[in-house]
């Protein structure tokens, strides 16, 4: 008796990326760091910072590298945690790209400086995205909303609010967060 031969499909072309939801409080408002895309697809549109993971690169290292390259913000003073994986087949017009999103929080982070494929980077009030004034490329609004929910949950159940405060802070600062 012969065994049935299973036909296996060749592996699909696949790329892995990281995206960053970076929150800070500036001017008393919760703000998120957005870049203006310098490359296709979505050239000129707002997006979360991020990019492709390089061969042999750990995911966390890729997130810190992209943060530095696209915004000039160093990862040393940030709280950084893996948020979620996004892999819907149509999420990126360039092909099958799975993105690992990271949530980053930091106190009054500096104005960003772009170094690579982002043509600009800005702190934007989260409310301007949630109320539809600004739209984001790819599925980045979904990622932002999930990052916001995670941050809110962390603020309620952990001491993460301290990540939004400078090294020495007053109790009133923590209450404002």
C-alpha cells in the first residue's frame, strides 16, 4: 500500500516589520509620534514610525533602530513593550507583511528628527486622529487605537503612569497623567 503524497504549497513571500505607537504628554495633552512617509506606498501620508526587520535582527532591536532612524528619539528613556502582531493579508499593498507593533511611553519627549525614509516627523494630539481630522496609512489607526487601549489599561492597573513623568515629579504631575 502506498502512502498518499501530500502536496505542499511553497511558502508565501513574507516580510516582517515593526511599527511603533509612541505616546508622550506635551502641552498637557496626550500626543502620538507620526511620520510623513517619504516612500511609496502612501508617500506624503501620516503613519506610525516603523520599518522592516533586518536579517539576524531581534524584534526589539528593530523597533529601537526604527525609532532612532525615523525620529531621532532614543529608546533609552522610553518604556517599550510589544503590543500585538498584525497580519491581515491585505494590510499592505506591497505584499504579505506581518507587523509586530510596539507601545512606547515617555515623558515630554523631544521634537523628532528624521534620518531615513520619513520626510518629516511630528507630535500630534491623539484626539485629532480619533475625531477624524488626520487619517493614517495602512492599518495604523487600528494599531494606534489598540495602543491607546493598552496604555489606558496599564495606567489603571500598573505604575506605568510614572513613565510619562520626568525622573523627579510631583504627585500632581502623576495625577494629571
